[in-house]
């Protein structure tokens, strides 16, 4: 991705693609968190109206685990992007040196 053959226009296109990908990752997580919140507020409201011994705790814990894993994957991916780019650049340099 970071080769000498990259022109200014290609660099701008690359940056735009990377920015869109990053925003897509973040928005996917935020949408997941919003749906999680709305569904569980609805479950709590339903439980408050109908009563019963068991509340919506099990679905909350299961989904919370999934949401947490989603968040870790998204934000780890975003934080390690620079590291991956540097590793790719080094590999390109090694391959070009052959």
C-alpha cells in the first residue's frame, strides 16, 4: 500500500477508502449497541408489566458478551491499523529487494 508508485490521487483515494472502512466499523458497533439498549429496555419494560420470577437477565448477559467482543474486535482493529500498514510496507520492501 505504501509503495513509491503510489501517486497523490491514489493516496487520496486510499485514504478515503480507509476512512470509510473505519467509519463503517465504528457505525456497525454503535448500531449494535443501540439495538442492544433498545431491545433490553423493551425486555425490562415487558418484565415490569407482566412480572414473573425470572427477569431478562440471561439474554442481557449473553448479548452483552457478544457486544463486548464486537467492541474489542472493532477498536483493536482500528488501533492496530498503523502496525499492519508498517508490516505491509516492510514486506513490500523485502519483496522489491529480491
